[in-house]
C-alpha cells in the first residue's frame, strides 16, 4: 500500500478512469455536505499556504495499460463525485456567462480535458469518472451537456448537487477564479492499493470512526470488494441488486432482514444490536462451510424475497397465500415474528410443506399473537421466542412439528387455550387494546365473499361512553346502572363497527336503532344481533360477547397439536438433556454423594424414569415426561422435593415438611412443590422413598 499527500488535481488529471464499484452506495450527499465542500474550496483558495486537507482517497487497480488505466474507488467516492459535479457546474457557468478571467483562469475546454474527459479515448473510456446506474447516466448527461429527462434513469441527488453549485456560482459574490484555484489547492491522502493488500481491511480501518454507511452497505462491500471488477459486477447484477430493488419497493432497508437471516443460519436466539449486524455477518461468513460468494448471495436472495413478502404481502409471488400474509402482518405486532415466517416460507418454497399447511401455519402464528394480546400476556423477548420456534421445526414434518413447538412453549409464552381465549375476549377491556379494531374487522369479514368496507368504519360503543345525562339508558340498565356501565362499556359484547359514529352519539338505545342509518338499517354484520334486541342490558351484552367469542375461535384457532407427538418431543428433549451430564458433575461431600447414590438407585427401581441434571439438582421424570421428584445435594444432606400437597402425604415417620412454612428454599428448580424433606442418614432413605413412591404413583395416574 502506498499512501502520500497529493493534490486532488494531480490524482484526477491524466489518461485514467476512476470507477465506483457496483458494491458501493449510490451518490447520497445532500445540501449540507455539498455546502461544506463549497466552503472548503473557498477556504483553500484563500489560504496563504495554498492547501487544504480533504481526508483520504483509497483506490485499487482495475486494469493497467501503457497509456490508459482504470482504478476502483474504495473510499472517497462521495467527495470525488461531488467535486466532479462542482467542476461540471463551473464549466457550464463559464460557458453560459462568457466569463473571462486572468491568465491562469480556466476555460471550458481545460476543465473538460483535465478533470472530466479522457479526450483521446472513445465511448465509455472517455469519461474520467464512472458512477453506478442512474447516477452514472445522469453524470454522463451533465458532462455531455444533454437535457435531463424526468425519469427513473435520472438521479435526483446528482441533479440537486449540480443545481446547487450552479446557483452558488451565479451568486453576486462568486468568483470562478477562486473556485478553480480552491479545487486545485485541495490536498488528500492518496492511498493506492496493490494486489497484495486487503481492500476490505483498509476500508474498515479508514471507516472505523462512523462513516454514514448502513450495516447492509458494509456487508455488500465485504462480499464484493475483494473480487475482480467483472465478478463484482456479475454478482451484483445477478443477486445483490435484486435484493436492493425488492427492499426499495417494500420501503425498507435490508438491515433488519440481514440480522434475521444470520440468526436463522446460525440458530441464534439473541437478537443482534442494530450496529452489530455487520460484525455478526463476518463471523457467520467465516464459520460457514460455503466458500462461494455466489452461493451465499443466491441463498440470501431467496430469504430476502420471503422477508419482503412479509413486509409487503402484495409482493409475494405466490398469490394464493397473499391474504394470509396480510393477516399475519396486520394488527400492529411489528416484525418480531419475521424469522419464523421466513423459515416456514423457505420450507414451502422448497416443497417441504404443502400450501394448505403453510397457510395453516400462518394462521396459527396470528392466532398465537392475538390470543396472547387479548389476555395481556408478556411480549418482551418475542423475537427470541419466534427465533427458537424457527430453529425447532423439523424438515421431515414441518407443520406437525410446528404445532408441537407452539404447544410446548413454557408458561410465560404459552399458547392460550380456547377456554382462556373465550374468557379473555368476553371479559377484557378490549377497547383499550391496540388490536381492538383489528379483532372487530376480522369478526365482521372473516369467511365472507362480499366483505364490508371496513376502512370507512369506526369503533362504536352500543352502550355509550357517557350516559350521566341520558335517563333512558339509566332506566334500561337498572338501579345499579353505574356498575353495569363500568363493567360492560369496553367489553367485546358492547363494541361494534359503524360509519355513523357521530350520528349515534350517546342517544338512547331505541333511537340508535331507528334513526336514519341506525342499527335497524345497518348492513354491518356485527350489528345483526343488535337490531334484533328490544333493550340493551348486561344480559344482551353478555350473550353477544359469548356469540362473538365463539366465532373468534374459528378465526384464531388452537394449535391442535397431536398429544402423542407432544409427549414424544418432551421425552426426546428430556432424554437429550439426561445424556448431557450426570450427578458426577455436581460438587458434594463423599457423605452426601453416598446418600444421593442410594436414593438414585431406589428411584430407578420404580420403573422407566428419566434422570436429568438441572442446575445443582437431580430431577426425575416418569415415562410420560411428568416430573415427580427433585433431589438437591446440600452441605450435609440431600433435600428432596415432591409435587404433592402437605396434607395428602402419607408420612408415618413424620419427616415431611410443608414448603409453605418456609419463605425461601435456595437453589430449588421446581419451586411449586408442596413438600420437602431432608435426608441426612442412611436409615432415613426408606421413609423418604415411601413419599417419593407416592409422588411417582400420582404422576403415573
């Protein structure tokens, strides 16, 4: 690597061409950066030392010839592009105004020959700077003096920068001589790399202080920078450009996709920080057994299509799944379930799961989200939960294993039962939930071939929010009208959709039914039950809530996982954990180990049991994966805990103790156990095993 201080004019002058590689960003400087460069140029012109430092400019050889060479720009592309636009603007200003300065003043031909063109070359080689796509076509039009067309081939940032410089040059205090001199005085660190250098490492070193590059920009550079220009261009055009195009259409940057993609490939369960995605990708690439950039880019392209279909369902190429992608995305649940949707989409795309089962899986994801939202269950760490689900699905039984995964979530992240969901829907303050409108809309249009125009509707309280001044409502609700109002106001049974919200206001029930556009005339399906009623009391609201909640079960169904498969998976997991370590991994005194070994032997005589080490405890499960005893080695004894109530234990030796009499038992895993006992001597083992046998028999029932 050769790095020297050099004037910008010396670098750009000569029969050479600088190419912005396909992996680099499009031109992105705004008015703020362009004005800063303008001020730098003017300061450089006014300095007595006649120089002004502009940072570094890094490039590597593309092709070399006797009279013409090309260079790929690694760092400094935005400055190089902006200075070129300033020189075009200066040339055009001089040409249009007929300005004539002194002996050292530039002419339009000089600016062209020194900074913009290789005058002895033809076609593409005649331009000193080659940008990317629309940037390049716009730059060429400006250099050639052609009219710019308002089309997708025109780069707005390039045009805006050029127009800004034309405006500044046209100012009354502008001096073309000073601008030209200032450009000539700009000094940079000229960093020229050769084939032995690693461009990516140099780039990272120079950009470690926070260049405005996205994580996806850095990843693109990492994948393409070290390749030959022809290979860069091919891989970019065949793969990366399509990824970028899809995300532009979806109105989203690919950073979050890349984070989730890496998580799927590495089976990560902790979400990467936004500024760590690039570093995580490098680790993934280095650990990957794929040695072809083309292969990894093709795979990334596939998963990018799935992610874009999740972000913007209209972009899915599989139209039959479009409405279900819409539903799994709607409701304001964010992107936390994107890894799971991508994994399922991948299996569907590879024909490992049928379209019908893929659709069922999407419905179950939404059902899981809706049910938990209605019950107000925690959403913290949802991304990790969905990532673990994605990693747990089996390729040879995609949908069935997915059902089991849903069914086996721990209590904090459980899939609520039908009973829980129905009760929650009927009794929760639905109006205060962000999913309220979504639930009502789905209840209105689910399964209908002629859906109602719900976008024109708003949420309506049948029993109004304010009835203090409406005696008809108070009389209808009865003497305890205030309590009834408070209890039922925001529940499902009292909520509907209407286009006449302001018309209904807090009118009495019979007026809300009979006025123009009232419930009697309403075409909203949710209002059918309402218009059939002569009064609106707690009884009617309760009945309507029950009817709607039962309908909700069909819209957001239970996982319906096979109990046998659930049990098989639980046993498989327990046996896997059992094989990982044994009680020898727990530190204890020889006396305690002798006690524990004797207890373990007796427990194994009870039948087909599974012994699992959980933290510092030895825990036992029966053949149905039901826990029945925990043995915790202590300093001088083995503490035994069983999942029984104290008053049901047959304990003639009176060695059992009631857990509820103690505020805290340290290091216990199964804290819900009701009984514990401490075994300190060998003679206590027989009595202890009688209690353990009771717990084992209970678990087997």
